[in-house]
């Protein structure tokens, strides 16, 4: 995929997200982009709805929320859901106590990550979801406390990102590494190819 044939300084990708991790990935890929956070309210619906469907719905609605302002531009909506081994969706922690419980529950356990991508241009929509599993080693309580003192855990789903110091706790990732930090590059490239056909 030759991104510079699609994006330029005059025709940037529109990122419907305030995620610093997603913006950093786009910078690493040297994709010109403009950050326009969506005001879509992420509210997990009641009932048994799969994380795949929820994450895809959120990604699509984030893109749609800003679409009227960017006719002719490619808009990227993305959403990442973290699901614990017990099947609980881990959102951004409300406080340090909840963040600590999220970290301690990961010790010698695993979680599943569902990272959705939606691309929208002139009403044409393509979307998909990347699924990964993260396996953790032991996370002693003193390590967890030190970790939470050092990082801004409030803006991270489940209070942790494996793209930073959280990697010290990770034994293995099965799936797309970039999906676990917010933007699965393989899926993004595949969907971009479909959108531009």
C-alpha cells in the first residue's frame, strides 16, 4: 500500500479520535493526518452483545459523527475494547483503586483485545475488527502501585497499554500487536485498499 498516493498535506487522513497512540502510529507510518476528535458518546449497551459488534459500532459512529464536515476526505474511526479473562469489558478506570483492580486481575492471566477500524469517504464505508490475546506474567502489587504512580492510567482502557511500560508485564501477544495499542495496521491497510477500489 503506497500511502502517499492517497494522502498528502493537502489531503490528509481525518482521524476521528483524540488517542495519542493512534496518532503516533500514523506518524510512524508517515501518513499526513488531521486529528478531529469525535463527540460520539461511547455507551456500552445492556444485554449480551459481542465485543466485536460493540467495537465496530463505536468505530463506525465515531467516523459518521464528523463526516458532514469532511466531504471528499477519508475519515478514520477506531475503537478498542479490552475484555478480561472473566469476560468483563475493561473501560477507562474511574479512579486509582479501580485501575489497581484491573492490573491485579491480569496477573498470570490473559485478556482479549478487539480493535475496530472504520473508514468512511463520501458515504462509502468499510470496517473490520482485529482480535488479539495478551498473556500476562505475575504482576506483584508493589510493581502495580509503582506503575500507576508513574503513568496516566485514566486515559487507557483497562489502565494499561502494552506499547509502553506495560510491556514489562506481557509474556506473549497472539494477534496484531498494533491492534492491542489501538490501530491494527494490517487491517487498516486492507480496508484502505477496499475503500479506494
